[in-house]
C-alpha cells in the first residue's frame, strides 16, 4: 500500500505552451521555497495579494514578483 502525498498534484495545464499566471497556496510556497503557513501569514499581513475562487486561494505570479520587488533581499 502506497502512502499518498498530503499535497494535491497540480492539474495538467490545458495549454502547456502558455505560462501559468496564478498559483495555489502550495505552488506559491514551493516557488518561493517557504512553507504554506508563511504564504498564509504574508496574505494575512496584506504583504501578498490573493483572491478566492470558491474554496481555492489564488495568487497571481505578478503579485509574487511585486512583493519580491517591494521587499528586496537583505544583503
């Protein structure tokens, strides 16, 4: 019996040649190398913009890039 991962696999893109414009919380966390709770904290603090679509929380790639631009890395 195999164990299932707690995270859902992302659905296959309808058009793989078109880049994704939104991420779910897990995808956003993976792209930034942080935990989902960190994403939730950034959304709660209004540092990262997000939208709800039904139960899903969607984060635009442009909003992730804007957050990173507005909060530069510490040298």
